[in-house]
């Protein structure tokens, strides 16, 4: 068993970015990874770290979903259907899902901050090229490259927080990162909507690229150097064993399923809502549709408050509340009254972000080794859910209207509830086992 980490440099390791020829994959025991100097609110560096990762989360979601609010305009511009235009979102989220695990492995070797920095640089660079795509095929291809680049940010950020933040402050710290996601999703759609109304969808994409550039600069200036990262060799077999171990863990599998299904709901709703609001009977302009995404502010609050919610109700209690809130929002959105739709979006957003923050922080706490891979698998499932939700939701809307999209989202919500109920049953059954049998299990 490796010695407890004390905060002083170990003679066997050097700090982030250094090379260690022949080093083996170190373990990351939950109790030993966090030293007495681990960051927490009120301690030096915590505020800078929080702001830096908030900026990273903002840029990530602003870029990743930059075309979502513009889908009706892209459909008109290229003369394509909602399902075809939705690939500008699904290509980015699908590429992220595929590349998040390889890039998280690179972060184990080269460092969380280095991988996040390069990922941010490439994603922003491609974001400044996306507005000039000559056709839908080029737009989809560039968005796929952008999604692959963004993949280096989420899992590395969560692993960075798990190593640098004290356990009692971890849910709150991850909640702030997720809050940056919600602000990014909101501001990206808001900026693209109004810029598109003034100068077309290409102007909208250029505007969000410039916003992401400013966020990247803030991230580079603010992010503190990692203190407790211990690099490992880039060993595919070791990574494979770590991934296989995570995939054999029943709790992690349930958390991955919850993340995927929650994001299926979110992807379906927010890919299609723009089409519904520009169609009859609402006929809203592109700028007004973009402003609807101000409801993301609710997600900022609910994700940042997830730590307190989990502390009061437990992880499964928080998930039950998130499921109920999301389902009520979906049912409300079926009304043909704009206030009811907006209230429905508020509830869907609050429930989604609370559930996501609870599930993603549980992954970081559950994994005893290879936290970057554990977070990467969660992110893969999460963004595969986004791709599936966006594509299926758009196809359903194109063939049978908003009610069909809501039907797909409700099935996903039922899936989250079923997994959480099974987890509650499994936990009760394990508590009834003798101590020795439960440990062996």
C-alpha cells in the first residue's frame, strides 16, 4: 500500500508535467489523496481555482452547444430538416464521448492542467473557424473536431478537483464547475440568438467563439498549479485494467446510467425547443428564442446547491427530488401556453443540473483508483446520452411534434427513477447482510 500523501514531494514522483521513466500507475486512495492543506473555502487558492474552473465550464458548454439555439436558422440556411441540422450538436457531443477516455488517460501522464489547457486552446481555435463552414458537411466535421478537443476538459477538471479539494468541499467545488456549465449553456445560446438575429447564424457562432476566447484567457491566468497530482506512465494495459474495474463496479455503472439518461432528457428538450418556439402558435424571433435560455440560471443555482441537498437528503434522496422536478417540468411543457412552457423549462433545468451534480460528484468519491478514468466513463455516458437525446428528440419532433419529444424524455426519466430505486433496494439488502459478507461483496 502506498504511504499516505503528506503534501511534501515524494522522492518517487515529481510534480505535474515532469517525466518519470518507467513509473507504474499509482493508486489514489480516497483518504490519502487529500492532504491537510487540501483546498477548501477560505483557504489560499480556492477562490482562484473555483473561478478558473468556472470559466472552463462556461467555455465548454458555450462552445459545445453553440449551434443548438441556431438550429432553425441553420435548417433554413442550408435547406435541411431538423434531424439533419441536429447533427451539428450530436457530432460534437458524440466526439466528446469517444475522446474523453483517451484524453483522461493522457491527463494521468502529463497532468490535468496541461491537458485542460491544450484542449481549451484547440476548442477555441476551431470555434473561430466554425462560422466559416461552407456547407452542412463541413460544419458537422468541424463540430466533431471541436467536441473531441473539448473532451480533455470535463474529466480532467473533475479529477483535478478530487485531488486538490478536501472531501467535505468536493461536492460544492464540482457544483461550481457544473454551474459554469449552466452559465455557459445559457450565455452561449443567448449570445448566438441575438447575434444571429442581427447578422445571421454565422455571426452568432463567431460571437460565442469570442466569448470562449475570453474565458480561456481567464482560465490560463487564474488556474493554480496542481499540488497533489502524481503522474503515471502511459500504459494502455493498466488503463484498460482500471477501466474494466470501474465497469465491474455496480454503483459506478448505476451512476453512468443516471448521467446518460438525465442528459438524454436535456439533449432532447433543448435541441428541439427552438423549433417549437419559432413555429406556430408562438412564432418567436431568433433573439427571443435565445433569451429563453436564461432559465439556465436556475441550473446554476441548483447545481451549486447540490452539496447541501446531498448532505440533507443523501445522494438517492437528491436524485429522487431531481427526477420528480424534471418529470413535472416535462408535463408542464406540453401546454400550448408560453408561461407554462417557460415554467416547465425552469423545472427541467433545475432537476437536470441537481441530478447531474449529485451523480458526477458521487463518481469522484466512489472511485478509489483511476479517478480520471472513472470521471471519463461518466462523461462518455453523459455525452452519448446528449447525442442520443438530441437526435431522437429532433426526429420525434419532425415526425410527431413536441409530445413525441416529451415522450422520449419521460422514458429516460423513468429509467433514472428505476436505477435509483434499484440502488436503494441494493443498499438496504447490503445493510441486512452480516459485516463480513457485506465486505466480501
